[in-house]
C-alpha cells in the first residue's frame, strides 16, 4: 500500500450491526451443521448458501431488535449445546464429510467459527465508533 492509502479514513459502507448479527448466526449454524454431519437449518436468511449469498446483509436491518437478539442468542445457544454433544460423541478430531473437496475435522470448524467472529468483531468496532462514538470493550 502507498503511504496515502495507509492514512486514509474508512468511508461509509453497507455493513450493519444487524446484518453482521444474522451473518454470524448463519455461519455458526452452517459450520456447526457441517461438524454434526447434518444439513443446516434455521435461523438464517438465505439459508440455501450461495444462491442467496448476502441476503442477510440486506434483510436483517428490516428486523426489529427483539427478533435480531432472539435469533442471535437462540442460534448460539443451540449450537453451543450441539457442540457439547459432538465433543462427548467422538471429540473434535472427527472428520467432517459434507464437502468432499474440503475435508476437515470438527476442530477446524471451531477455528472457522472463531475466525469469522474475530473478523466481524473488528468491523463492528469500527461501525460502533461511527454510530455512537464508543470505542473499546465497554457496553454499548
């Protein structure tokens, strides 16, 4: 990158907190399903994957906050419970067979979920600062 690019401020984007919440719920569900050897289910908008890729970013801001939080916490709770069962039933080294071109184990799927959450947490920090001026780890 050039010096001028390194000092450039981020312009407004289409990324929203609501879209990110639904996107992360979608990722959590899809990769938990992969680890469990089942098809992904709710709660995701555009749950059929690439066919409607990005639908969560466009549709989530239309949802009321109560529905967004319910979707997020419900998905995370179900997935956490499912992961506890997966660990008890064979552990993290069990191979995920949902994609023959990308064979990984359950441990890798957990890393995938963590990586996705870390990526978007940083983005949300930037959005949050632009919305309400808050920075850091304090409550919104």
